[in-house]
C-alpha cells in the first residue's frame, strides 16, 4: 500500500468536516454575526420579507459594512510603516479578487434560482466583515 493510502486509511472518518450544502443549516459565525447592524437584523425580521426585499437588505448591509471596512482601512494605513503599507495594498488587491471569486462560487450553489443572489450578497457581507476583523487585528 502506498504511504499516502496508508495515512488516509489510518485517519478516522470524522477527521474531516462534512461538506455543507444548501440543505444543511448554516454554520454559525458568531464573531461575524455580531457585526451585523441592527438595521440589517430588523430588515431580515420583516414578516413581509421575500427574495427581492432580502436582496435589498443585503445590498444596504453590504454598503454599511463596506463603509466600516473603509474606516478601519484608513485607521490601519495611518499606523503602518511605509514598507508594511505597500505590502498591505498588494494584499488588499488580492483579497478583493479572492472575495469576488469566493462569492461567485457561493452563488453557484443556487445557480438557476433566486437564492443565488442572496447567497452572493450574504457571502459579500460576511467576507467584508471578516476582512474588517482581520485589519483590526493587524499588528503594526
């Protein structure tokens, strides 16, 4: 038996997280969810919520989270040394591309249905919050 096959055979079945699909309840991300604005929570709690309204909720929340990210970006670049700033700008451009790719992929799971835009919007919100958290923790 090849060494890799031996290693894989020795791993217990529960060593890997199961693949999540739309049929599964979403995994909680408490740190990200804590950053959702009260306006977003109110919007999603609307008893008349439908796909179009939820898409508008997502768009408004993304705009709010993008503003929060931009505020943290400004604070971050103000405290970094010039060499670190150049690195961060390159990393930021890469992150923008990666976020787009990841959210396009998230939307593919709902391709052909109205849920695709909701998956895309939710992904963009969560990834923007995740980046804000990362920038806040970035050492000088």
